[in-house]
């Protein structure tokens, strides 16, 4: 995706608004002229920063992989599969620490989730043994949506009780949940820490919302 900043200038004689209408420059307010000029400049700077951060991110991942490969080769180890685990690296005196991690986003296939929920609803309606009664609120909470989305941790958490619920329908529901799991993409993250004068690691913030 390519983003282009468009800036309308006084020399154009007329400007186009969001509906595509042509407005004579003389009818445009001073505040609107200011916004056009300043926001165009801000947007251009933001794009430049974005490009620089993208290039820096690629640089960090390439260097991290190079360092990790050297560590593995030196110690006769074996690299984990793609997308598994994370890397933590230190400089010689450990005043700098960098971590690289991969976060896999889990989504559910709605059809399989509906089948799992139907099985569990049937199980709850028929009643559970006293020993298995604890799972009722867990099941109800697991399928409560927030913003139209399921909480993946709650849904996946139901699987840990499969050996404690002695009913084949629960096992069938867990099998449907397993089939429902989709991992459409993964995100890679990195963080850099530098020790301060007290010897404590301070995270170098590269996120606008985290910068004070």
C-alpha cells in the first residue's frame, strides 16, 4: 500500500473538498488554510518516520538472526521451527538487552465453534455430575463475546479439563475447538533495553503512545 500526501496550495486558485466539490480559494477560511498546510507537513513527516522505523525493524531482525545463528553454531544447538520461541540477546557487559519474539494471532472458524458450543450446551442442559459442576461457569464465560469476538484464552482454556469431564460430548466439543483454531498470521516484535545509572534495564520506547 502506497500512501501519498496531497497538499492544496493558494496558487491552485480553488480547492476540492471531501465531496469533490470545487471551492474558490477566497471562500476558504484561514483556519482551513492553516490545517491544510500544517497537517500536510505532519503527514509527510509521519510517513518518513514510518519508513525509517520499518527499515530499522528489518535491520534489527536481520542482525538478531545473524547473532542467534552464530550462538547456535558455536554451541552445536538446533534452531526452533519458524514462528516458535523468542530470542534474547545481550552485549558483553549486559548493559544492552534485545528481545525478538513472534506472536501468533489465533482466530476461530465460526462453524466449528458453533458445533462445539452446541455440544456443550447439550451437556449442560442434561446436567453434570457434582464433580464436574465447576465447569458450568467456565463454559458460559468462554462463549461470552466482547465486541463480537470470543476471548481465545477462555475458549482454549476449556481443553485443560477434558480429562476431568467423563462425558464423550465434552471430548467431542474439545475436538471441534481444536479444528476451529486458525492462525492466519503472526506478528514479530522487538524490544531494546539499556541499563541506566542504577543498573536497571530501561525499555527504549519506539511507540508514540509510550513516549513521555
